[in-house]
C-alpha cells in the first residue's frame, strides 16, 4: 500500500510540475499548481486575469491532470 501511495504522489507531483511549466510557457511569470483529490488550485503571478486567460489556464490543468473544469480554482496574485 505504501508503494502505491508513493507512486500516486509522484505522479501527482509530475502533473503539477508539467502544468506549471505549460502555464509559464503561455506567458505567465510564475505559476503554482496544487492538485488534491479531484480538484486543482492554480495561482499565477498577475494583477488580474481576463476570462479567456482563466479558461486557458484551466485547459492546461484539464489536459495535464484530468481535473474537471468545475473543480479548478484559478487565482491571480501580484
């Protein structure tokens, strides 16, 4: 059981890093992605986010981690 839990945590960490890198590649100075259960919280360095930017960030998380759109929270922090 410990090995399975370790594998799950390792996979989740990889998904977080992949999503962060893809968000940065889309022009954001910095990004933090936290995956927990079936939800994701994304914090990006920005004063504010336009709805299209939020949608693009959420799309990255959907594609990299398989999180449903309604379970994704995107926040801007200066």
